């Protein structure tokens, strides 16, 4: 299956529903610094929690200079609800200070510069390039790494390896679409546990489905449906007998 067709099929299955926390932050704030901080907050945190915390934070501190001068306790209170919020409060203040002192208050717009910032790894840096600057990169998180391997698009052991493979598979013009599409597909359809294979448009291509694992999920669902219908029929029959 052509890689571009895979992206199209994923998008069609999603029906334009939902957006990642980073896409939401970019849409509302239009600020690479906000995307950078939101990405750090998003680690091990649900999207809705990330969005809420980022919005609260940036209502109070809009610039790297303001956040750099903030009290750690106040920042922690604002982002409470994200995972490890105290550690993240300390980390994002350090990032803000580094940007203020070494980069003139401007977020670096290249991978190397971003990776020099504290607490910033490849996924975070690539997210800033894609969502913050609209540049071509493929951020690889757990969803992207898992789905790419599950469907048989790659056979890799680490997110870094997956990133390199996907950059060779997808045309460069589509790189910026990969993360958002895969992440939403992983949340709505190709879930880590109990993937919804019966509505997936990739079953003809997917290695997971071909070996029978996906089909077994569908069979379990079908059996549960039949059981519920049978129970419902029995209940309606009892109610009918009672009325008589």
C-alpha cells in the first residue's frame, strides 16, 4: 500500500474528528515557545490535561522572559494535573531561562539548537519544528512507533530508528502530517489495547491483522454483541410474559 494512501485512509477513518494537544495549542496561540512548553508538559499526560495546563500557564506567562522569572511554586500550581508537574515546572523554567539568556528570547528553529535546550529530546524538538514552525520533520512518540511497527510499515526497536525509517518511506511533503495523523489514529482506532480492527481501513495491509490478532479482536466484539442481543431478547420476553 502506498504510504500516502495510508495517510489518506487514516484521515478518512478519523473523519476529521479531534486534534492533538499540540495542534490545539498551535491553533490557539500561534507561538513556537508555547508549542515547546506544551510538548514538555505532554509527556505521560493525556491530551486534554496538557491543553488545559498549557492554556492556564500562558494566560499568566506569555513569553520566555516572563516564565524565566516566574516562581517555581506558582508555575507548579498552574500546571497541576499533568504528570510529574513539579519536575516539569522546574524544567520549563530552565528552558525559558536558556532561551532568554542564550537565544535572545527566540526559540531555535533548527534541530541542533533545540536539542541543546534542557529536557528537550528528538521527539520534542521535532514537534516544535512541525507544530511551532511548520517545518518538515517526523516526531515519533509511542503512538507513531507502535502503529508503524504494528501494521508492518517498519520493523524497528526504538523511536529514533522509526523516525529514520519513516523519513525514507513517506515523501518529505507529507512529513508534517505523520505525527498528528498517527497519534489521532492511535487514540481513536489503533489503540494499544483492544484496537478497533473492525473499522480500520488498513486491514488489507496490516501485519497485525494478517496474523489473526486483529481478527480475534473483531470476533470477540461480535460475540459480545450477540450476547448482549440475546440478553436483551430474553429480558424483553420476560417483560412480555409478566404483562400477560
